[in-house]
């Protein structure tokens, strides 16, 4: 209740709905985008940071208020022959730095991505039940 939240990215897919959900939970929300001036200064005021820009390692440790909660939605693929599929994903947040400052942080990979897949399956099952009148 009453937390300051920063959402980085204003897309209809991630940034906008996330900011509406946060407001529903009584956060005071600031939305940052590619033309925002002093993003680091604004982000440093936030108790909650949700970032979905697709810019790898955009958010550095010194962008964060100590104890902030950080959710990294960004995924940027880079070639990596040592990985099974030939690439690996980099998030919006410099995890090395941010994990030393944040009280909680989601990694990339292993964070929002697998949750997205789990929720997609759960929502698909709900839709199928509705479609076939199962309760
Ligand atoms: N893990 C998951 O399940 C999901 C991950 N994603 C990932 O999230 C990221 C964003 O996806 P999506 O919203 O569809 O992408 P879009 O490209 O539609 O939106 C990106 C947003 O980030 C903003 N942005 C770009 N650069 C900066 C910057 N330097 N500083 C601040 N804001 C910036 C853009 O601003 P502007 O509007 O001014 O251009 C835009 O609003 C991608 O990496 C995507 O792969 C997306 C969906 C699900
Ligand atoms: N309308 C729309 N909906 C989306 O949900 C959507 C989209 N557009 N555009 C592209 C992004 C990207 N995205 C990912 C989902 C899961 C993982 C995921 O599970 N990744 C694994 C790793 C996978 C690997 O390394 O190959 C992880 O993060 O641990 C990644 C990325 C959904 N997106």
C-alpha cells in the first residue's frame, strides 16, 4: 500500500498493463520510456521497479534504492555457442550489481520467463474449461 513504483517501458503488452495492476494495488506509479530524462534519478526513488525495455543491462546497481524490489521482464538474446540452443538471454537489469542493492530481484533467465509460460498454460486450461462448460 502506498509504495512508489517505477515501470520502465510503456508498451500495451507489458508496461501499460503492469502500471495499471500496480495502481490497483495502491502503488504510485511512474512510467519511464525511451525519451525519459534522468531515468536513473527517477528509478532511485522507487520501492518497486518493473522493467520491460529490451535494453540489456539498462538498470545498474546505482539506479536502485537500497531494499527495492526488482522485477526484470526484459529478454535480449545474444549469441553464445557454449549454450545448447546457440544463444542466451540478457535482462534489462545488471543482475550482478542490482542483486547487491535490491531486497528481492528476479533473474534472467529463470525469472519472469518461466512464470509467463506457467501462467499461459494455466490461462489456456481455464479458457478450455469455460469453452466446454466445465467448472
Ligand atoms: N519474459 C516475458 O515473458 C516477456 C518478456 N518481454 C520482453 O520485455 C521487453 C519489452 O517488451 P515489449 O514491451 O513488448 O517491447 P516494446 O519494444 O514494445 O517496448 C519497449 C518499451 O521500452 C521503452 N524503452 C526502450 N528503450 C528504453 C530506454 N533506454 N529507457 C527507457 N525505456 C526504454 C520503449 O520506449 P518508447 O515507447 O519511448 O519507444 C518502449 O515503451 C522485451 O525484451 C521483450 O522480449 C515481453 C513480454 C513477455
Ligand atoms: N504478446 C507477447 N507475449 C509474450 O509473452 C511475449 C511477447 N509478446 N514477445 C516476446 C516476449 C519474450 N517472452 C518470453 C517468454 C518466456 C521466456 C522464457 O521462459 N525464458 C527462459 C529461458 C529460455 C531460454 O534460455 O531459451 C527463462 O527466462 O528462464 C523468455 C521470453 C514472451 N514474450
